[in-house]
């Protein structure tokens, strides 16, 4: 929903999270994961060298596309993924997306 450099304070970021709208509609989680791999976690989007890269996915329902390859690509790129399900999220799919909690 926004780049890493959009907010300069913790309060502004938390306010944005609180006001994140629920959009509904199609669930193309694989596409979303591919998008953040290509466009986020880049210096021009606010990524900084030496700072851990963490992605937080909030999704509902089961994705209508494949999530496994893009999630693996993100993890292989050193990005730690958290997957949060709301409404009718698919628990098995969330587990496929998220980084191993033991890491």
C-alpha cells in the first residue's frame, strides 16, 4: 500500500495501518508478492543497507493465483515474511507464504 519511506515517524505509520481500508474483491496474493519483490525493498522505495527487510502481508480468503514461487523468491532475497489472515483467510496458504517462525 505504501513505500518504506512514505512515513517518517512511528506514529504516522501506525495511523496509516489503523486506517488501511479493506478493499475486498479479487485475491491475487501471488501477484502482490511479485509486485513487492520488484518494486519494494529498493533504495528508491526506502530500503536501507544493513537494515532487515520485512514484509507483512494482510490477506483475506484464498489466493486466486499461485503464492508459493513468489513467496520463495522473496525469502530467497533475504526478506522475512509475516502473513496475517483476516476474514476467510486460508491458514495453509498463510503458512506457505510466511517465513519459518524458527528462523
